[in-house]
C-alpha cells in the first residue's frame, strides 16, 4: 500500500471513529455553554474586546470554518479564542504543571444546526477536579467569576 493510500485509510478511520471516541457521555461535558445574542464573529469580537479591556492577553483566534473552507469542506461558523491571565494561570501551574495543557483558556463560539449561536468554555471547577488542585480555590473562583462576566459582555446568557 502506498504512503498516500495508507494516509487516506488512517484519516478515514479516524474520522469514522472520532464521533465515538471524542464525544463525551450525555451530561458529562466539562463545558459551560451559554447562548449568544450575536453571531459567531460578533460574539468572539465582543469577548476579545472585553478581555483586552481588563488586561487579559488574547493569544490567538482560530476560525474553524475558514480552515474547513481552505480544504474544500463546509462547516458552520465556529471560532475559538485563546486567552491568558498569568496572574491566575501561573499559580495553578505551580500547583500542578499538567494543567498547562488546558491553559491558556479557550472559548468556543459556534452556530448550531438550528441557527442559534453558543459560547462555551471549560468549567474551572472541572479543571480543578481534573488536575487535583486543592490549594488554589481563590484562583479558580476568580476564574469562574471572570469567565461568567466576560461571557455576559460577549452577549451570552444561560442556555
């Protein structure tokens, strides 16, 4: 089998298994999901502006739909924003460096099949539990409060 055929088989297998492997069990998501009154781009724009206004560094913005289009595929609007506040993240990494795989924080805005737009981010209490960090309650509480406020400023409300 040629290298390109093998690659195609591996990709096809991964795409076939991805929904089975990657999808969390019902009710087991670590995401806090809120519906947005804005479209995907406006939601991420508003979130980025709110974060930057508070001195939180926006690291990157990823437009998944644009990436899909670049390879001839279709995807409803979907964008991720990566952002960091070292004053909160550094103490968490001092307690358990493994949390660095989930930092900087990320927020995902996406358009669902019904046209509604959602904003989701990993629940700080889930990160706390995942990494067994017991000595940083103040940081996790500050993170949870800030993410809630920023999501509201971005136009998102309880789902």
